[in-house]
C-alpha cells in the first residue's frame, strides 16, 4: 500500500467548536477546575487565539488529537510525554482508563491537580525507556504527541511504544511534517550519526527538534519497527498557523474563512498537502 492510499482527511473540528476555543480557550473540552484559570499563564485554556496564528494552530492541534484518539474508541490509554495531561483528562471524561507519563514528575503532578477528575488519571513519571510493561500494563491506545522528533533513535522509540500496546491496539503519533515548505531542519534520512544526537534528546519545544520526518520516511520507520501505518493525515496550512506572513492578514481574515480554507485543503493531492501542511498525524497498528 502506498502513502497516497493511506492518506486520510484530517479530523478537523467543526467550525463552531473551533471558534469557541479560539474565543475563550480549551477549557471548553477540558475538565478544568475553576481555580485553574489563575495558573493559565500562557492563555491556552482561558485566553483567546484567533487564526491565522500559532495560538489558533495549538488549539486546533489539541482538538484533532482528541478527535483522533476518541475515534479509536479505546478503553485504556497510555500517553507518553503527556505534559499537562490534558488529553488524558479529556479522554477520562469519556470513560477511558488513562495513564500519563512525563519526565518531569513535579510538573505532571501539579498539572493534573487542575482537573476535576485528577483521581482518575494514573501518573507514571520517568523516562519512557525505563518503564516496564509488566508494571504499567498493556493499553488499547498509546499516545505520543510531538515527541518522536525529540528522540535520537526513532525505530527504538517506536518499538518501545509498541511494548505497551495490547493486541489489536494502536499507537497515535503526531509530529511536524518534514516535507513542509518552511522546514529548515534536516529530515530523518539526512542524519548520518544518530548517536551524536543523544545528548540533545528529550528537550521540550522547538529547540529540542533533532530532525523532522516526512510522510514517506514515516512509512519506512514504522515498517522497520514492525508497525503498520493505518492512517496518515496532514493538516496545518498557513491559514491556521499564520506562517509565511499570513498572520499579517489576520485583521482581514475571519475565523470562518480560515477554517474553511483549511478544510478545503484536505481535498488537495498528497504532493500539495505534503508541502503546505505543517503537521502530520498517524495511527499505527501492530
């Protein structure tokens, strides 16, 4: 099966929901306590962020990840490098048994404390490679959002995720698209010495990106890890991200127009989407 055949439309949020989170933040889909607003220093949960902008992109990314996870109807979920564990908290409201892993134990504990259902989120702080499936258990869905580009040895990382997947389960992976026209980093196939990158891995945010991965590279990496790409979607055009100077048009572009243009882009051929879309989402099967 070719990458073209596996390419799917991204699960873009309906306009009404997208507008709502752009207007008032992601608390619309997250079970946050009222007291959480005072600690929302970046404004993701309670602030506004209209497209085209990074703020709007981040809101759409959160909504797409939640939609992709829910579409798989998992009963048990493990999220790796969960950050604030907001995705786990949202899935727990749908009846999922959830576990959140992150390197930063204190940050994870503090973040989870902001949710009404904190007691329903199992915390597994520490290095992913030190987690034991015999202790952690197997899960219908293992999630790794925006982490694979921070890890030096991609195939080893995918194989480690695979150890926590129950039979018939899936891995949900998101990562920046290496084929994006504004990418200035090397893609995976350009790296000569992955061992040299080990000292830089696991750093958060853009400064920790070791490389990016193209859709074709992702198909190959998944195959080498003994995984199958069941679904691959590309999204995040400049009409959402604000890249390439589009953010300067913000006052003249309405939220509805930006959402409509993003949705229209889903109908374009792979070659065009691979160049114009910033983000890649994948569902991997055993």
